[in-house]
C-alpha cells in the first residue's frame, strides 16, 4: 500500500477548508469566510472519552469539588443568581460550570448532567426580551423592568457563561442555543457604545477576548454579518493585548514594576486570557502582526517570568523568574485554555509543547488528592507550605495564599480550577480541514469522529504517557478509508519513530506535526515511540532542573501535614519538611545527565492520583548539601551559580543519594538547583 506523507511545520500557509469526497459541507463547523481558516478544528464535546489515568483523574474530580461544589460552597449553594435567586450573580457559578459541564459529558454521568443542566436551562429559558441574560439585575430584583443597558450588569461573567453554552451546544445540538446567543449579541451590538465593556468593572475590559471568541464561534455557525462588526467594537474596548504582547517593553516593565499602576495589565489571570486575543482577532484581519504579537509576547513572558514547571509567575502580578515566586491556579487553567485556542488557530507546535509542559507539571501539584482543596499560589522551590506573605506581590492580610484549603486565598480558584483537566481532555484531538484527525496532545483516551466522506472512525489511544514513551493507536473503521492522521512530535524529542502494524515506517525529529495519509483499514495500529533521555535545563540565577520527556523532576521532600482552621477562610493544610532539601547538583550531572542518573519506572498504580506515593517514575542521582541555604522569611531564596558554573559558597563534603519524582506529584520540593563541584 502506497503511503504519502505531509509535514506540517511552524509558519506554513493556512490550510483551506477542504470538502470531503461527495460532500457539500465540511464534516465539522469550520471557519466561515471572511474569517481565516483554522489550522485545526475543535471536535464536539464528548467525541473524546478519557481512559486510563486521565479517566481516573476526572472521576476524582467528579467525586470531589467539581461534582459537588454547589452542595457546600456558599457562594454557589445558596439562592444562586444563575438560577434566578439573589445570591451569586458574578463569576464563580459560571466558572464552576465551565469545568463541571464538560466533565459531565466526558464521563457521560447522568447525575452531573442533571445538575449542570438546571443552570443551562434557567438561563436559556429566562432571556429578557431585549436579549440580556443571566441573574436578575438590581432593578429587576426591585420588580422593575430593564429600560436601558444602564439597568444591566457586568459583561464579564456572561462571557464565561457563553463558553459554557458553546460547549453544551457541541455536546447536544440544543436548538435553543444559537438563537439565544444571536439575540444576546444583538443586544451587545446595540448597547456597547452606551454601556462599554469597562462600565461596571475592569475585568470585562481586560477579558474581552473571550467575548470575541464566542462572537466568532457564532459567526461560524450563522454567518450573520453584524457579528463581525460586533467583534471589531469589542476589540476596540478591550485591553490592547496585541500591542502589549508585541511591544516587548510591557513584559520587561512587569519584571520590575509591582506598583498599583496599570496592575490589571500585569494580573497573571488577565495575561493568561489575553494571550488568545491577538490570535482570535487574526481570524478576521488576517494580518500576521497579530500572530507575531502572540509569539513575541509569549516568548517574552517565558523568558522573563517563566518557571521550570512551564508556567509564568503571577502572584497576582507577573513577578519575574525566581523559583520562589508564586503562580495562581486560575492563571494556569486560563493560560491552558488560551493555548488550546491558539493551537487551533495557528497550528504552531511550540504552543502544543507549552500546553503539555504546564499541564503535566504545574497543574496537578496545586490540588489535593480528593480534589477538594487547592493552593491559591504554588511556589516552584516550595520547601514548606504555611501561612505567610513571602515574596508575593499580593500578600493578602491573613497570609493564606500558599496553604491548601477549599477557600484559602480568593475563592475564584475554588470555582475556576475545574476547567483545567476537562478542557485539556477535550483538546487532545482536533479535526483537520482535509477530513482527517490530529493527535496534538497525548493521554489515554478513545476518539469517535468522522473522517473523509463522513465515515465514522474510532481510535483507541492506549498509553501511560507522559510516564511512558510509547503511544499506541488502534483504528476501527466499518470499511477501508483514506484520511490523514496527524501526530505531534514534541519539541523535547530528539527523534521519534513511527510504526504501522508493527513495522517501522519512518523516523522524524521533534518540534513538528507529521501527517500520515493512507487507506486505513479496520484494526490498523499506529505506534509512536518517543525516547526520553534525562536532560537538564537552565533557569534563574543559573540554576538547573532535571527533565525527562515532558516531565520536570523535583527533589522528593518528605513532609508532615497539619490541618488547621482560620475563622474567615476555614480549614486549611500546612506542610512542613521532614527531610533535608538544601542540596546542590554536582556539575558532572549537568555535563552528562544520562550517565549520572538512574531512572526507575514502576507499573502505574491501580488507583492513580497525583501524590508522592503514586509517582510511577523515580530518578536517582547525587547531591551535596549547602549549609547556608536556609529559609529566610519563609522563603528558600535561590543561591547563585556563577557564570563559571559553580556555586561559590560553603558546600558539604558528603555526597548523598537524592531521589527525584515528577514535579506534578509533589507538595514540597526543590526543582531549580544550584550547581556544585
């Protein structure tokens, strides 16, 4: 059988929408002219069913806060405004639904579906005659009708609910959604000049890109021309992330400026959301400056503020690249979603690598095993978890930002953390404009999609990735069908090998997407082998981090856990170290990490959870203690490795064996190390 190959590289021309054989329309809703075609097309919610460790993670969420937040979190539980009550009328209920709704359909869980549908149905059934929707406004609660947009309320939380409704529509095709959104956007279009985004809060102004995203989504479905004009109006009223990201001085200034001046432009959650704005607007304007702004801005962010776990600092401001700076959980999940959008628009593999790194490293460490408690701010070199103000730009008076708890710090993260894993799961695969499918992120799952001339394909992705270096795909089809099957080779991979039905097909270097096009038949197996040698990377103050594959490794620090209570923020947990953490890595390990480390891979645990006991991989190496590396004001501030490559202070003579586990399994850890002799 003759096989042809197409390599998709960064910077290639945009794919045009290619109609399948004998079809009059694309298999999935694609970009409608004049919008630029997307490189990769999102699949309907429910097309991807998590398996293996990922499915277990989602079940933990269902049994934890994601499935039950409305039963105990007072803001959501009592007299909820999104159900017509006088309670929460702002962001927390939509935040929760933005993760709980996709979880319900990914697990096909009737109980959770029924729960989230109460909110969906109330909003769809209670749209005002003028198009406004959501909780009753102050005037409406007084029993009076809205007479103008001034009687409305903040635009921002409605942007989140629109994302919920988009996902719901792709899962159900409920015919109420499209006219509902059309009516609301007509309301916006008629009233934004009088009641602009910034009328009620700065949040709407900072986050208008999410609004534009929903407008273009609806335009792809309906073709209503006013939507393009509405997007232009929204863009003018939104923080100019294009100039900020593309202008460079913004990211530099943020590294040194922690004042209150223009702090909303440095707020890490706003930044995470704002990343998608230029890419979204590129769809309409087709000017490469918008894509260049994202590329430049994200590069500057990770250079000036990036941390080893793959996320930029933000506590709450962007705050440089010291491994003692904090990262807000909300910022992680919002940046993940922005990258998922940017990937679809640009097809750039570098964003796929960035999404993978922060998902498998930064995300899991910030929640507890039962998915009930979380940290507001995590720290990369986190050698204790306790109350304090530390080096954060937002200390918050009660000092609760670093501890684990259901409500510690601000409760936005209590509600917003749920979208991280669920949206990652729904973006493992994309469709292609040529009637194919693309596996752009890897985790165990089963895909059901339509390819080529509408043939239904099921692809089982069996893997323990990112803990294993092999991914096996089994293709099930009712009849032989030709379609392109695209797979990403991560940028960290030196050379990957493809096998089809056990026979080596080809090898390719990392940092690209390879498309295999052939007449696939039922039972065909494609195996992707991604060798994972141990390597090191360079971070702040010339520190070094151990890596293997997509995972970052951290020193395993044993801890004691204390449960405490704060009268305002409730139950919380502190972690204190039981074992030493103040080590340097010998220069020999940096020079030859493969030779000077030992990797042990164990069977995946039957009941997977991201904790120290469950880590399926260990890396052992050696290190020497640095006696003067101590906690100062609760922070393990980073010793300097000089440009000669060696820490110049006192170092213990004794060489000790150190155990490293993947960062995501840790609560206490060191991940950025000084280098010693």
